[in-house]
């Protein structure tokens, strides 16, 4: 996985290798190859690229994904709980919409 051309993390033979500071990135690669980013912030928005190779080293697939985190932290604070915040929030409701290779994820809390 890369963000804007900078390598973030890769998996080879079920072993993950980070190319950036793990705490600063807040990212990890799951066993299925998916990228997980914890505690999203607006600065996580950007162009992400995933490249998949076959076992013989030949390119299998490459996908570019534009990821957008909308809203200011104050707005996200009410919708998505962060461990650093002390006020509890009710169970969030997640909804997704996928259209033309674009995924929108919405996290909200009914007050």
C-alpha cells in the first residue's frame, strides 16, 4: 500500500513490513490485504494505491483509490468515538455507499 507515492506497508508471505512509523501512520495491513487506518482524521484523505503480485513476482493487479475524510474533528467527535475523548457516545450507525469504484462511509450517532 502507498499513499501519494509513499510506501506505507506491505505483506509478503504473511509478514507485514511498515515503511513509515507505525504510530504516526496508525495503519496496518490485514491478512486479506486490506489496509486498516485507526482513528481517521481529515489528513488521512488522499490517493492510495494497492499493488498485488503473484507468487512468481509478476504483477497481478494495481488499484488506485481516492479516499476522502470529510468534516472537522469537532464534527467527527460526535459521530465516531476516539479513545482520547472522555465523553461516551451511543452506538454509532455505519452506512456505506459504493458507486463507480468510489466508497462513501458515514458514521453517525442518534442523539
